[in-house]
C-alpha cells in the first residue's frame, strides 16, 4: 500500500499520553490536502484540548519513557513540539518547529534525530505549500529530495515535480505527482484524486469524504486503482467515524478489504467516552493484527482513566484503572502567560 509522507508525518503529532492516538490505528481521515494548506497545517492549543493562555506544556510518560514538550505563542498557535527520552540528560528524538511571518505560516521543519532525517515545508503568501525538502544525513544512507508545488488558479489542481540527489537509472522513485481536489458548496474536500508517475508506470488512487451537519468527517473511502482488478497490496479501505454532541470522536471503524499475501490488516475498531473536560475516560477497541499495524489488542479490551486538574481545567496527572488498581500513567507541567 502506498501511503503519502504526510500521513506518516501526521502520526508524529500524536501526544505521548494525552489523546490516546496510539490506540486509534491508521487514520485515512487525514488527507494529503491537509498538509498543503497552511490553515490546516497550523496547530492550536485547542487541538490538544488545552484551556487558558498556555505558554508551554510538558508531558512525562514513565510507561513510554518519553517526554513531550509543546510551546505556544500568546495567540495559542503551536510554535514547537519536541519528543525526548526520559533519561538523566534527555535525548531529543523528534522536533517539529513552526515559523510565522506575522500571523502567516512560513515554514514547518521536522527533525528525527534517530533516523538522521529532516524535512521542511515552505508556504507561499497565499497560504499554500510551495516547496518541500526531505533529506537523510546518515553517512551511509544519504538521501535528498526536493518537491516543487504548482497550482491552477482555483487551487483545486496540483502538480508536484521532484528532484533527487540519486542516480535514478535503477530506482523506482516518484517522478511527479498530480492531485485533483473536489469541494462541495461549503468548500469541504469531498474527493481527492492522485496520480503518481514512476519510471515504468503511473499509480492512481481516489479518496471520497462525507461530512455531518457540524462539518465533522463521518466516512472516508480510499482505493488504489489497481484494487479494482484485485491487485495484491492495492489499498481498499473504508473508515466510519461517529461523534458526541461536543464533536468528540466516540467511535471509529476501519474496514480493510485490501488483497494481501501477508496476514496483517489495517482493520480496527475504536470507541471512547469523555468527561466534562472533554478528556477520554475510557477506550476500547480491536484490530486484525495489533503486533504489526496498531496498538489495539485483538480482544475488545477496555481501558479506563482518571485525572487530576489544575485551576484552568487542564489535567496535570493521569491514571489508568484496572479493577480496583490505579496506575500512574502521565503527568503534565503547564506554564501560562501572565
């Protein structure tokens, strides 16, 4: 299955222990379009369910041996996200940094120290991605790719041209991408069409999106063109999502009809309930092969949570409950603007 880099990049945004993203599986709700429009790329403190004028938030998770640090500007825009290991001298694993010109997003830079990997997205004044640079700096695996983005006048047609630092004679890399975006009368993305040109062939895929009256995505289908003829490992996925009256996700279900020789699957179910602070207090779910694709156990296991809160209504300590046993899960240190 061919997944765009943006989907993988989006996974890096999951909070270490705050939003239970690890238990929700691969999410085709995140589309390529979400990574090229600055208003969709920008993260706000409300995206992390943080209340008040938060300056920084640090989450420590002993279970994962990780620390997550978030910093925000006075308007609540995310400036930096950093993940490091919980050691005496914490080793930085991943850093995402946002640069603004005034209130406009200029660039997003992502670094993964363990993989010696960096990427940078550069946005134009109209708020669309115009260039992306990816590189691996490991001496034995040096890699560089530059992508240039060109749009039509209505920004519903996109062409991407790639250049590499590699000899492409014996490599099956993407030479160019073409995207067509279809919108409804509310300018909601309802169809995303991609054609990806390689040296010997062109791969195509289509995603269709459905919304509820509140503007929440309730269904997504994603299919590679070759799935129509039963091709091996050609993606054929359908996602269903349900929400409560506060727009929290209470149910997600992925149906994976992809034909594969291997035995794993992207199928999963996930459900959650929330308290009055919109924090998750219980989750349950299952998946086809949790050891390979997701963190959900094969049985419909239920995990419950309790929290301690500060005066702004943000949790500062989180616990997992199993019967009468309460286990410390995660803590937060939150700094506020005066």
